[in-house]
């Protein structure tokens, strides 16, 4: 599949796009073709459009984050000599992160997947691998899938995949079309690569460079698969991970477990409104929008995204999350205190990634420092808690924070920053290395100050010689063209014209006055410029040294980011549960083979959050062996669809570890939620509504187990009443 590739040329303060790209941009973003200019004439003419920096950011965000079916390239140069400097796709945003997230938080973690399907008589064996470029994780797995690729779909949903690599197929078989449909349903961009790229040769050697730790476990993991290593090989080549030495020794690799989370397909994600959509009337239309009350910059949002796509199956882990949420619900002061501190935490994950890729400056180091000094405050707030879950809080947060903040970890980093960075200059918006950090820098600084004093004294002396008041009439300017110069107004110039012509060199006469110098000022100015240049170079070298030293703390900050983002999401759940007009309740969780699903006074969290809705709660009793199967009937607009959706949403929320909008709830863990709600865009793919319903139902029957929750809304409405009823 060839998706549009948009090319921009970077010309100093603006960008240009040409040909079909220019027409698309003019129509889509400027909403008029008058923005187009024609280069050349006749059949050789070429459309062109100019884009300023703000518009370029808007277009880039839309193409890579919203539409997710385009690639983007940026060229620099002049005349006929242009070179590619940046390229990005929906799954690999790294080179455009500075544009995409300059003024916005990174809410989701893009993941690229590579699939190598091997079709056989008894089904299809799929070699599956993925890379998360933000968290620096590689994963691989191999599994047998059915004709609807239900396992592939649930894995793509759980990982939040944005782009998928497939081997270029010579003949498009029906199986490949079915796989392509599954990818389209998940909103994944397909990138086809040559079959020769799907190779496992030298893979272990390449992974040895990228993955931290010993090579033996990596070799054992890779040798256990037949097709997945080739898929991973294609992924390493496509993402060019080996081209960036900043990646070496910073990746981790794991075997992806399909059965570790509740399985959700794209239909269930849409039916339950789990993630935000451009058509949402407000943020409370989606479960993510409603539950997102996170405080940290980006990290909490990304973790919430992941948790919603990966609900838990382990009863004890679900209960641990619920225990922590309950602790924060019951202790309002603790919750508000922690949220206040978390608001001052930067996006540690992205800062560390920039530092490891040597794209960072002192402002990144200072942001990490400002986040680090909040940790003791968070720790002391948690220490004040003495409720029934204090042992869990100690185990999950206090003990790890104790370890992270000792003198070999965070305190060592804090000391490094306090010694090396001139923190007093931050108030002026300047990020500088402290002169006391390095002897050479201190010497250059004192030389610079000495020259500044000499220039200042010369200014006063010259004012005295010319009989002009200092600063008021005789000003000292510093510019890029002439360096240090004296300036007087045109009004003052006649008074000192004689002295000017004999003792000074006039450089420029303009409306704002006359600029002039003398040999002393010229000499001091040149010396000052030389020392300043040396000082800047010394600063640059020291900044690089501090950045390299900070990169050695990557593991510390990785763990810290994990703990803080977890805390952030759990506090977000607690804030939601306690701030709703009708409070949420803690669900009782039982294993899949025990207990029932009983929701008393249940509500749909997103519907009740709308201003115009006065929600009427409903009970739902799915009792094992008695009412495990329910048929809901009622008049149009009676709330049938809302009711069956709210059952799914309540179970999803409970298994994520959040309180639920019910008076009382008991939930037996479900391994999967299947939904057949609405016909979607089936006509666009040449399939009738009825056929689409049958295909989705067949997929449910193949994929569902005795522990699944199946939601079907008006099956058979795509045909005549009698046939549909049959």
C-alpha cells in the first residue's frame, strides 16, 4: 500500500511544498486554492505553497498524529541541491518530536509492528514483533491465528500500534486482504517492505549492541521462534536503530504475552468509546477524556492510554490498584497534596530520551533537576498516610523512593546539577554552567569581567573628555556589526564634531544617532569578543560533559518515571471517583471461574457526565447458570444501547483498577470483550451491512471463550425483519 508522502523544503523562516502536496495543503488547511503560486508556465508549471512555522506545526501534527496514513519528509538546501534532513511516519515520530511536542504534551506512545504471516492449511502462523521508540522496548511473539486475524487485532489494540510493516506480496491473496482489513479497522498505516528485509541474519549480533545486559538471554529468546526474528530484523532496519549510537545498550527486549491482558478488538474500543475521537463533542465523550485527570507532563497520559488498552486479568494486581485508589479516595488531603507536587513533574521519559540521543541542552538537565527535587516532598506526603493500606504504599512507593533518592542515585544527580549549573541565572532565563565548576571557565569569566570594567571606565573617561553626561548623552552600544561602540544623538553631534573628527573614528551616521569608536575601545572590544568566544566554547564543552554524565542516570530516571506515572494515574482515578456528583464505588473482583457479574444502580460514566443528561441508573445481574445470557428489549430511545455499553464500560474500568459508577458492584474477571455495535464503514469496503454483521459475529464465535463478555446490539438489522429475526 502506498500512502501519500508529503515533502517540505525548509527555507530559513518558512517552508514550501510543491505539486500535489501543495494543492492538498491549500485545500485542506488554507481551505482555498488562492494560497497556491505557480512556478513556471504551461505544462512545466508547478504549484507551490508557502507555510509559516505555526502552520507547519499544525500540518505536521494533523498528518502524523490525527490522519496517521501519511509519511513526512523535510529537505534543506538551495537551488537544485536539496538534502533530506528529517523523515517521519505515524509509528516513528522521533525526528519530528521537537515540532510535534514543542507546545503540546505527548499523550500516546507510538508503536511500530512488523508482521510476517505464514499461511498454512490449518490457519496462519504470524511472526509478530514491535518496537516502542519512546520507552525503548523491543518485543516479539509467534502465534497461530484464525481467518479473521483476531489475535493480531487484539495485539495491535493492546500495544496502540500506529504503523505496521508487511512483506511486499507479489499476488494479493484473499488472506492478505483479510489481514489488510484487520489493520484498517485498527487505524494502522501499512508500510510494505521488500521480502529480503525480513531476515534474521546477524539479528542476535545487532540486538547485542542495542539491548542492555547479557547476550545469552537474547539469543535464547530469539532461537525459540521461527518467523518472529525475521519480522524483528525488518523492524530494526526500518527504524534505523543501529544508525544512532545513543540507542546502544539502552533497549530492553521481551517476549510479548497475548494472554497477559484482557483482549479488546477495534470494534469493542469503538463501541465502548475508550479513546478520544475527533468527532467527540467534548472531552467526556470518551473514557480516556473522562478519566484523564493526570498532572504530570505527558507521562501519566501515556500510561493511562496503555492501561485502558491493557485491562488486567490478575485478580490480586487489580485489587492492589483498587487498594491504592481507595487510600487516595479516603484521604483527600493526601490526594490533593500529591497532585500538587506531580503538577511540577516534567516529562522525564522524553527528557531522558533527548539526553541519551545527545539532543539535549542545560534546560533539559534543569527540568530533570526540578522534577528530582520534588521526589522527597512526594515521599514525605506518602509517609504521613497511616491508613489500612500503609504497608502497600510502603512496598509500592516508599521503599523504591528510598532507594532512588540515596547518595548513589538521585541525590548524586542533584549534587551534580547544583555544582555545575548556575541556578541563580535561571531567573533571567539563562541556562549557564557555573564558573566555579571549572578552573578554565572561572579564569575566562574573570577576564571577561575585567574587560567589562575597563570598557565601562573608558566609557566614563570618554564622556568626561567630550563633556557629555554618561548614558544620558553618550551611550555605549554592543552590536554584531561593530562590537562595542559609542553613540550620541544627532542633536549632540555638532557640540563635539571637532573632537570626533580628530580623536575618534566615525563608523555610522543614522537617524538614531552617530556611532563612533577609538583605538582603545576597538582594542578592548576585540579582546572582549575573543574571550567571550572562548568562554562560550568552554561552556559548550562543559554542557556536553554534564549531558553525558546525566545520561549515565538513565536507569534511575526510567524507574522514577514509572513510579511517578503510576502514582499519577491512580490519583487520577481517585479524583474521578470522588469528584463526580454521584460518587463511584469500589467493585468486588472475583476470578473468572468464580462469582457473577452484578452491577446495582449502574450508570454509563461518559453519558452521565454530559450537561444535558439526567441519568437513570439500572441494575444488571449476569448470574452464572441462571442469567448468564440477557436479551434487552424496549422502545426506541429507551436506552438499550447505552445499557449494554455501560455493562462493558463498567467491567473495563474495574479491570483497569478504577472505581465504577455503581451503587454496588461485583465483577467476575473477563478475558475478552467482544462488541458488535453499529455497521461502521462496511459499504466503503464493498461489503453489505448484513454481511459485515455476519463476519463480525463469526469472528466473535471463533474468538470468544466461556470467560468472555459479548455485547451485540441489534444483530440482523442490516436485512429484512423476518430474515434478521431468523
